[in-house]
C-alpha cells in the first residue's frame, strides 16, 4: 500500500515537473523483494512560482524535486543575502511541513528564513560545511515525542527535549497564598512565612534545615574607601565607581556607586559562618538581579532563606538559598539564589 501511494504521488508530481532520474517501474538488484522497493526518483520543476502540486504533495519515499530560483540575478541576490523573500515564499507554499531543511553558511540568511518560514514548519533544520560532520540528518526522528507542525502538517508544533517530556505529564495550575504554594511545592515562595533558625543555618545539616528557615544579618555601611579599594584591587575602575560627575550624567546613578560584586562580597561576609561545618561548597548563583544602586555612606542588610533542598549523592545534597540585599530604606538592592552543597 505504501509503495502504491509513493508511486501515485510521484506520478502526480510528474504533472508539473520533469523526472530527471529514476523510473517507477525499476526493479531492485540482488536478493531484494520488489514488493516494497521504489527506486530513487529526482524531479525538476522549471516554474516553481506557478506550480502547486509539487508544493502540496508529499511522496513518502525516495522522491525529491529540485526547484531553482527565478533567474541568475535573483540567485546573485540570494548569494549576497539581499533578498530571500522568494525562498521563503517557496518554503511556505506547501502549507506547512514536519521539517524543512535550509543549507546555508550565512547567519543572516538563516535568521531571515527562520523568521519568515518558521510559522509553517514543525522543525527547521539548518546545516552547512561546519555542522555537517555532526548532523543528525533532515529526517532524524525524536523518539516518543509529538511529531508535527503548523499548517497542513498538523499538531501545531514538533516538541523535543524537556518540552516533549512535559507533554506526557499532567499539569495542574495551583492558586493559593504564598504559604500554601510553599507547602504544596516544597519550595519557599517569596511572601511566605519565615522560619526562625535555631542556629546559624550554615552550622545545620541538610536533613535538619527547614524550608523557609531564615536569618537576617546586621547592616554594613559601604564607605568610599571600600569602593576605591575594591576598584583598584580588582582592576574594575569603571567610571560609575570612580568619577562622580560622569556617574551623575548616567541616568541610572546619582553619582559614584558601589560595585555590584562588591555588594555581593559584603553580603557573603554578612551571612557566612566561617567555621568548618556541613556546608561543603558554593556551586553558583542563579537569577542575579541588581535593583537599587548603593552610594558611599549607605548600608546593606541581607536576608538568607532556605528556598529548596535536593538530594544529590549518598553524602550530600543541594540547598538553594533565596538571598535579598536591602538598603537602609528597606529598598531592594539585589536578589539572587545561592547554591550550596550541604552534608547530610
């Protein structure tokens, strides 16, 4: 049935294109059954602008159609990346596909094709001389994923990776107060109640830490000497930290301000317990944002909260801390998530 369908579709394509290679009645060589064999066939469409069948017919077998661009002048335009509107028009004329291949070494051409043709295809496959050695191929399947595309291809999209996995999982929206959301999700949500730590959290083991456990540090005043020392010690002498008049001309600053990373360093000095304990390593920061600049003479204070806990090995787990820096007016200076490995 599939062989018959492929041959019927090839014949339909042949009404608008010339078969340049292959024959529908060709027989295989060697010990191969002819019942499921179709020889590769290559067609050439001389007038892709007026053609319709070659764009809308898919022969699900070894059948391809070559369609040239309008003329040499237009080909030169494409080579110079001036105008690929016609290429996009041809790509979209088929009313959508599971996957469309674009062979180009130009980032400009790739972007324009993606922006112009992406809405019509489930996947755009780009390849060139640099990527061909690692290429997965035009038709490589994505196992257990929804395989589809916009338009005639159906399904709306091709979903790979995490998005494809999530498609098979139930998702339910949860609405409630921050405390309820924290209790359900097992992750502290800003606005939730804070749990008073019985001791400094860096002295407590992974299994003892409670979600929402919080400490508030004492404030620290930032001085001009702090800013100067940090600038020269690190080499970060950006004008906003060193030149008061230049900083005032910047719409973001009232004058000279402290380095953001100086404030992060001071924050660590405020909340870290220096003694050896269950905290083994700092493995990074997520979602760092600076909100309010800090000038010399102003102060910062830190709130450190256990946001989430994840077991990693038999010896330690990851604790994600929600960290906020506020100034003397309680305005938010910075916010981020600190990741540490903590022994059980």
